[in-house]
C-alpha cells in the first residue's frame, strides 16, 4: 500500500513538469531505491548463510537475534569499526577511490532501472542499452582495484576476472539483442509491455538460459567466482583490503546480485507485470526469487577451472546465443 501510494505521488508530481517538483521526487525515488537496496543486501546476507547452511547440513547464524537475524548487523559494526589500512605498495588514491567508484556505478545502474515504474527515470529510447554499456565498465574498475593494491596475487586474480567477464559479455549482449529484436525497442518500458501476456523466458528459452549463465559470470557468483580461489589466489582482488573496504566489497556483491535479478526479471520474466500486487512489489519479488536461485547454485556447485570457464563461454554460450538470435528473427522478427 505504501509503495502504491508513493508511485501515485511520484506520477502526479512528474506530470506537473515543474523542475523543482521533478527534482524532489527524483530524490524521493533515490532514497526509496537506496532503502530497498540496503534491505536486500542485509536480508540476503542472512538468507544466503541460512540457505547454504541448510543445504550443507550445518548451522547458520542462530545466536544474535531471533534466528540469527542480527548477526549481519554485528558483522557490519565489527567491519566498519576497524582500521582503514592501505598497503605500503599501493597507489593510495586509486586504492581508496576504486571500490567507491564500483559501488557508485552499481547504485547508478539500479537507479536507471525503474523499480517504481510510474517515475520512469530511465524512460528514454536507449535506456536498456545504456545500462549494458555502463555495466561494461565494471571489469575495468575491478582491474584498477587489484592493480592499485600492488599485490601480485590480486593482480593475477583481476586479470582472470576481466578475461572471464569479457568472454561472457559477448553472449550476454547477443542475447539482449534478441530481446531488442522481439520487442522492437531498446526502451525498458516497451520491453516490459511486450511481456504483458507471455514472458520472453517462454518465447526465448535458449536466450533465457544463456543470459542467466552469463549474468552469473558477470556477477562473479559460483561456479564463476574466479576472483577468490583459496588454493591459487587467496582472496582475489580483495586480498589486501582492510575490514572497512571489505564491507564495501560485500555491499557491492549484493548490490550486483540485486541488479542482476532486476535485469533478468525485466528482460525475461515480465518485469513488474503481475496481478493484484503493486508493480514494484512484483519486480522485487521476481528479483528475490532469482537471487535465492543464485544462492542455491552457490551452495550446490563447485568452482570451475579458468580453462573450463572460458571454454563454456566461447565454445557453448556464444553459438547458443547466435542460434537464439536467429530463432528470434525467424519466429518473431
């Protein structure tokens, strides 16, 4: 009810075309998204621990708060209260700035996704294309984080991550092109509107599978978590970060997962389309379901070797993405 009222207020405010009113409601939108994003990161930090513990037959957090719900709060306080250490060999300015830049990029991308559809912050012709163009900067920022630390293990890990991300962005973009072809638009609103009766996951099942796997790699979630290989690269590009920067990295991780769930929901699962519930609730519920499935995959799979990761991307996903694009053109073009 609160979300529905907020959407109605935003829609009325934007219809007045008053710049001050528009700025006010954009700020309200940003605060609302920040609250949703922070709640997602906190709740799923707890849910991930509980699901992994359940699948692996062990206890998750269960002491701090009811069912251990306050364990994440205790961990956050512990992490941010520790010293902000910078390695002696690091490029101090880049080392401090790069994680914050990565977080800012993820937050900005989520702001471009119309979680409150009536506000339509990203309602322009190339809105979805702009999101994927900006998403392509994430490998560069990850490399800067590792390179600026002056640690060779972090550097090697970042090189592996960038190589993987570049490999999987190709089939992901080809798959997104098939969505653009079927919807005949690069606009988020139009893409969602085209799924009012049938989801693209049903119309383009191969594309949905390819995109989901490529998004897992983009998020560096298992089995594609090459940044952290205990027997090879310690903690990857996070090897030399101190506790406060590690807290930022964790928030980035869950922010990326939230963004991935939103993009999968919008492109293939009908976005905010759904009966009875407000549109925003439907979008968030779908993103939550995707995130839970991602967590289950983490708990039930093992890390892949770099050669197998690259082989999967180049040998299998790219041809499947091309087949999906041809089928989209033949059946719906």
